[in-house]
C-alpha cells in the first residue's frame, strides 16, 4: 500500500511541478521581452551572451521556477492529504 501510495504521489508531484515550471517559463519569457525588448538568452552559458544578462536571467528564472514548483508541490500535497487523509509518504515526519 505504501509503495503504491508513493508511486501515486511521485507522479502527481512530478506532473504538478512540470506544469508549474512550464507556465512560469512562458510568463518569464514574455515579461523578459517586455522589460528588455529582447528575447531571453537561449543559453546563458554562451560566451556571446553578455554576462550581466546571463546572470540576471539565471537568477530570475531560477528563483521563479523554484518558487512555482514549491507552490505546486504544496498544493498537490494539500490535495493528496484531503483525498487520502494522510500526507504523502515522502512528506511524513518520522
């Protein structure tokens, strides 16, 4: 039972994280273009990308995606708790 519950939670958590990250990245691309007039760097590690721009993109996108994933996983955990009556196995305190 715990193994099946763990698999369900893993799939649910992964799906919610991916959807949140995708939505945030689309929004970030639009916001970046509106703010700078340029497309965001496709690859910030490319030496042709100005260092300040690469650093700004890495910080902004990294933080935004991490926060969105965390919020999505928290909502998924709340839904899981309401649906099953307990937290997912990976979130239970030992």
